C-alpha cells in the first residue's frame, strides 16, 4: 500500500531491473552466439544479474553492433530510469545552490555519473530513431528479473538510499496534513471520531507499508533515526531552509506554470522531528528509574502543563514547549496504564517479572488482561522501549510509522484547540472548538449515565442479560445462554473500566497517579481525541462481533425477519417496518442466504433452520476459544459463524490491520468504493462465444451478477477510477479544487506519469478520500452497519416475542397452546421455533393478523436503535472543504 511517492520509487526499481534484464540477457545471447574476441572485449558473460554502470555502457555498445532496431520499450525504460535519477539530482542541486553542502554535492556527483553513463548507453543503442520490434530475441537467464541490480560503490549506495528517502518524505507531509484536517473536522464540524480514527489507522498503515517496500533493499537502515539523519545530514537545524513547498498556477492550456507562492519548510515540524525528539526524551527519562514517575529534572519542565493555555496568544516556542509537555505527560500515563498489570503483580503479589524481558505486545501473554482500547499495539511498542534497562539506546527500533502515529495522537488534540501546522503557512491558529469533548462519541456509544433511553450499550447489556435469563427459565434450561451471557458481561466489564475511562483515574495501588491529576485524573482519555476515537472503533467492532455470535446461536433474530418478510409479502403489513427493512438490506445474506423469498416462506425458513446444527463449524469455534494465544477478536471472528458473517467496514479494515489490499474479495461489500476499486483492477478478457470484452469471473464479479449487474454495467463500474466519466462524486472526491479555481499541482516529479496514465492506481491521500466514503457510510451514513446498537435490537426481538406470546396466550390460539403448553418432547427447548414453524407452515389468517398487529405496535425505525443522536444519511461523506484561506497539500509540490 505504498503511496504515490513510494510507488514512484518502487516503479523505478522495477524498471531498473527490467532494463538490466534485457541488456544482460541480450549481451549474453550475442556472446554465446560466437562473437569474435575483438567484438566482445571487454564484455563477458554475466551470470549474476548484477552489473556496474560502466559495464552497462560496454554491453550497450556490443548490442548496438548486433541488434537493430532496439525495441521501443527498452528505450522507454532507459528514459524513465534516467528521468527518475535526474529528478532527484535536480532537486538536490537546487538545495546545494541555496545552501552549499559537501555531502549532498558528493552524492549528487554520483547521481550525475549514473545519469551520464545510462545516457551514453541510451545513445549507443540509437536512442534518437526508435522502432517497435527487435530483430534479435534476448536469451532468458535463470536469474529472476527482480534480482537484476546495478552494483553501486559506497557513494552509489548512498545515492540510491537518498532516492528512497526522497521518495517517502512527500507522502509524510501529505498524510500528516490530511490527518490534521480530519481531527479539525471532528472537533469543529461534528465528524464522528470513529471515521477519523479509522482513516488515521489506514494512514499509519500506509506509512508502514511504504517504508517496508521502499527500504527493503537497505536492511538496517529503515529506522526513523537513520532516515532523518540521512535526510538532514545529521543536523535538522542546519538542514532548515533546504526544503521548500511551492504553489503553482497552471494556465488554461495546461502548458504554462507560474509559481504563486513558495515557502521554506520547517522540516523539524513537517518531518515529525520535534515529536520524535519528545518520544526519545520520554523513553530515556522513563528508563532511568522505571518507576512511572519523571525524573525531578524533567518534572520541573513539564509539571505546569495547562490544558486551557491560550495557544493563540503564545509565542511559537511557547506552543512547542506546551506540546512537548503534553506529549511526555501523556506517554507517561499511557505506559503506566498499559504496564499496570505486571507492575502490580510484582509489587503486590511478589512476582518476579523482569521488565525488559516482558512481552508487552498484543500477541504476548498479558494481552488477555485488558488495560486499553484502540491503541494497544502502539502502547505495547512504547512500553517495550520504555521498560528497557537505563541508557539502552532504542532509537534504531523506532520506525517511521511509530513516530507518525504519535504525531497523529498529538495533532488530534492540538487541532481541537485550534492549532494546526501548514507547510505553506506555518502555525495556523484559531479559537478552540467550544463544545467539543474528546469523549463525545465514545460516551454516546456506552452512555454510562443512561441519559438516552434505548441507545447506550451498557444499559442494553444489563437488560439483555435479564431477558436471556428469563428465556432460559421459560425453556427450563439454566445453561441455555450461559456462555454468551458470560462473554457479554466480560466485555461490559472491560468497557466500563478501560474504554473512555480507566481504573487509573481512581488510583491504582503502587501505580503513580495520572500526570494530569491536577486538571483531570482521566487525562489519558480526556486529553486525547484519537485515543477516544480509536477505542470507540474497537468497541464498535467488538459489540458487533459478540451480537453476531449471539444471533448465530439464538433463533429469535432469524424468526423475526422471516415472519416480517412473510407478513409484508402477503400484505398483512403494507409497508416494511423501518428497522427490519434497514437490517434486511444490510444483512440480507445472513437472514436469507438464497435471496428474499416472495412465496414458499415455510420452505425458506426450514432450509435456513436445517443448517443450525453445523457441528464442524461449532468445533472450529470451540477450538479457537480454547487456544490461549487467541485474543477476543479472533475468538469472536464472524467468519466462524454459520450465518451472520457480514463485516462492517470498520471490522473489515480492523481484521486487515488497516491495509486495504489485505481484505479478501469475499468480504468486500457490494456496492462500495472498495468494491469499485477492486473491479477496476479486475482483468478484462475476450469472451470466446461473443467476442466481446468482459471481466474475468472473479468472486466479486459473480456476486455482482447475482445482484443483477450485467456485463455492460460491470465494465462501466470497472472503468470509473480510470476514466472518472459520468461519475461526478468520484471526481469531486479525487480533487477538491473548486475553491481554488485555476490552481493545480505544480510541476510533477513523476517520470512514470502514474497519476496521468494510471488513474485506477489510486494511492495515498486520494485513496483515503475514497475509503472515507465507505467509512462514513458505515459509521454514521447510508449503510450504518457500525451505527446499529445490535444489543438493543436483540432486546427488542426478545420483547417482541414476549408480546407475541402474551397476545396469542390471551386468545388461546391453537398455535400457542401446541408450542408452549403441550409441546412434543423434542421441541420443549425450542418453543419459539416450533411456534413460528407452525405459523409459516399453515399461514393461518387469524394468526397472521395477530402477528401484524403486534409487529406494528409500535412500528420501529432504525433511528431508534443507533448509538448516535442521528444519522447523516443525506450526506455522501465527502472530504470537508478547506477554509477559504487554507491551501491543501495536494495543490503543492515539495522540493
């Protein structure tokens, strides 16, 4: 999931390998065909796939004597590789022109040597009169094409590494700017924090995946410290002024550009150096005594942090100092909470856990003890580094995505206080968001105070447990719901104690009090919008997982929907009831695997019920639950369910570690923007029967056809990200430029024309903008799978059956008497199932009228069962327009 800049570097590497593959194998073929000694000197057969640039020149001159014309594709590879290197050479040349730097000049000389040598090879092959086909085929070597590399000397390797570093820094700036905007939107415009947290998680994953891909050839050089020392020559202060960002106006004809603004980048800010320094300072200080308290020297610097400090009136240095104090204090709270279980085992129970040897990761033995929601992996990494012995240098273990994630955490607070940082404008200051609270959305989710009857999760769990106990009593089976009741009670316990609030705020024995106690003992959460929202995301995912497991095991949800559908289809209910209509649309495959029936309702229900006893799947889930290495998310994995396997967008991305490419086709929701992107990547083939173009029969294509899409519609869907025609919304999402008419991105440093020729290859911010639509729809928009309080809905189902039973008992209807008072022995523990089967088998008019009466008294809509105050169904979820005086990063070029 490399971003655009990373993609350019990876394309450069691929093109270099392909170019070298052709040159070496063509040269080898000529040598092996019997070329004279005079012709071949100084070229020898290459069996390694590695070559110096001077050897490439010699091989090119040999090839030119025997192969004419050279394929046009080879010349295009030469041009692309030369241009990629030239781009970096030009950029760094401008730097040394402004600020002389011997190291950059030496590295740039290596770039120039490489460029000149490849250019000489290009001309030797006749790179000026090109033809489409070669007259001699290259021999195929055993060495795979990916292994073909140009051997570089020390300076050459440095130049190659610089090229890799340069490829990622633009993405860093763009992603940080985008994430800042998200959290500003959360605070000032009411965007649900779960949307922002999800997209932030994807952005963090982008940084991680880009660095893994780009720095794969430089093992041991992928740490943030090494990357930044290379970029700044070990001195960020000295490097200030060497990077700039410019805004360009492009003429109507598209051929003339005019720079309208240029500004030197504060690289310590834009490349996260300040935040990295704060992190290293925290780790170094924590290691000194590992007591959870800052050293006295540091306390004197950070004790006076004030959450209401006026950032608008402060100087630049005062703002940075305020943020540094916040960052270090917050990290102390984070590690103290996350390590509390082990620390207390040592101090209270006399256990002997060695802190530097403890596995603090989310796959370690302590993960079964909940201390945090949402940022567990990050907390585990920071705790691991902080708990090392004093003076342990951990800087090489800090990777760019770790620093970026901390930057996002810090930015989520500063953006809510009106402070953001722009590459073009520096510190941008506004009044703090007046009514915003970081816990706003997580409090709606849990509703600890029961202030919104019928919406909060905690109250729903309490009532549901009572109803499950009543149901167990009705069926004379005390263990009927024992397992699921224990699971939801455990989850509730964790939510109460560790989501939005922490036991830490009440004081934990032997654990130092919160660093924010002077202002708010719950400061870890109250002063971190990102932690609250990331915790909310995990809470929403867990809540859906556990209720989908419950719905898979109890009959009521399935019975309710089969009854409702029959009543609607037969006209006893004139219009579908809102709640059931919404859920049926979102979970159709779960309720009606074979499609919604319009007749033969009994047969449809029986077919559905017959698969209830899937012993193999039950054994698989039991085996997962018994595995001590499995976490709660794996134990409750919906893919192990029999019917209720549909994942919300949040759950899909959560399970894929927020990497879109890892989401299997079987889980991609139809329709969605992710589905559209996948369709655009589907191979197009020629149908042998009709000779027409069609998409390859992938799982996604088959699913779309089952939903009624024909070949023409599929081809149109597949072309959307590539052509953007007849799809106004996508165009608006891809380039929010209406408020900056006449402004476009400046001169592209894009030798492969990725953005112009491969529009379907959507990366970076553009991908975030598209995924935002799916996230928004899922959390608070048109397809609100993550908005639904499934626990309250389950309560509603249980009450509905109680009212149905009361009504049929009053009338002494035979169906009731047969199922509840005189049931055969084989159905005594499935009374409701037996009752509904009777109703649907006989379709008795009186029974159906009674059911319709109960179902519609009252008619319940989906809005009665969401966590939030309302849904934003009328909105598409586009990126919020920038302020009139704000210039987004996608209008700029970074030098």
